[in-house]
């Protein structure tokens, strides 16, 4: 029973880390309509930034400044946010599938740098000895997992409340207006590029924070942690939960991760050890089947509630009234 309780805490902690990434994606896609399929790159930037700042000094590798974990998390948000802003300035003139291809390229570049820049990132060997919150409790797995669950839960709750506030603010209403009809929003004096770069940067910062939190929870990172499968997982989580809903982002993350972890455990039971590597593809099949069922029953996801275009003018006008005559 104690082992089951500890695993439950470990499972929820991992699911909440995914929730953070999905919340960042929901700001970019669900609220603003930015098709980002390079989110694994921003997660990796946050993870490596925090790891390099907080690990002890290591011969042959840059970093090892042994800073507090909180400093690493703040730096991860700043670095990933700046990287996302630069990407946004360079690419947000592109639309839909062109933007998707470009952001995917950014993620591939980040992954290749992590794999080959060994003096900076440790190369394929990754970065180890990353300090873990409540590391002194590591010998008691249940207490350690519960303590980390509390920390990650507080971080996720803070991000959720902040994004809920932003979504209801004049800034959030402008993003919704740009998502639904860019021309109508621009006609009311709003700069589409200015707001989209902001949304892309804030979303990237949240993804970087998620990467840092995950790095310190696991204690080790490597380039293989940030393959395109991560992007696939997070997108499915957002679609299942409902694009545009922060609550849906969290619920979808927990649900999809439960199916992913459950199907992995099931294949380990049903298949012989020499067949388990091939049987692991059944996890993707399970997620695909679930996604098809959700889209058939709830096309907008479990909590999706995209505003109708007929409400666009009223939303944009309200945003302009709230912000007065200030120009971006």
C-alpha cells in the first residue's frame, strides 16, 4: 500500500509537469492560435539552463555554479522566454503550417545542439547530479515523492491562476480576438505581431519552467528526453482537454498520461521482455484510439469552449475600451 501511495504521488507529479507544458501551449494555440510544434525545444532550453546553473562544478563542462534551485527556475523561464520571443519575431509572419514547420526546425536545432555541444550540455551523456527538492528525503521514496508533488502542485497552481487572470484581462481578450479574426482586431488598432510575440514568449517561458521543474524532479537530463514524441504527447493532451481551456489543459494532461503510463505497464505484463521494445508502439496506438473517441464524442475536447465569431467585434471593442487610447 505504501509503495502504491508513493507511485501515485510520482505519477501525479509527472502529470503536473506535463500540465505546465500544456498550459504554455494552450496560451500559444488555444488563446492566440499560434501553431507551435517545437515546444520540446523550449522545454529543453529551460531544463539545461537550470541544470547548468544549479549543479556542482564539473570538469570539462561549462556551468556548475551550484546556485539555489529557485534561481535556476527563474533563469529557465527567462532564457526560454527570450528564445521564444526571438523565434516569434523571426517567424510569426508565417501562418499555420509554415509556422509549424519553422518551430519544428527550432526544436530540432536545440536537440542537436544538446546532443553535440558536449562542453556545454554534456552531449549524449547529459547532465547529472541535478539537485532535487527535498533531496535529503530520497531514502524515503514516499515522503520524497509527496514533497515533490506538493512543490510541483504549487507551481502548477500558480501558473494556472496567472494564466486564468491573463485570459480574462484585456490582454487576453485581444489575443482571443486575434485568434478568431485578425483583420477585425487590427481594424480596431491592435498590432497582431506585438501581441503574438508576447504570447509566444510567455508560453515559451512556462514551457521552460516545466523543463526545469522536471529536470530537478528527475535529477538527470539528456537530449533523448526532448525528442518529437514529447510534442506529440503535449498536443494530444491539449486536444483531449480542450483547446482554449486552462482547466482542460490540466485534466487532459492527467488523463493522457494515465493512459500512456497504463498502456506501458500493460505491455510489460502481456509481452515477453524481448518483445517489449516493439510492443511499446502500442502506447501510441492507445493514445490515437482515445483521441479519435474524444473527437467523435466531444469535437472541441472535454472542456473546449472556443468563442463564436459573432462575438468577436464585441470582445475586441471591449479590449480597446479597457486599454484606453494606449497603442502597443
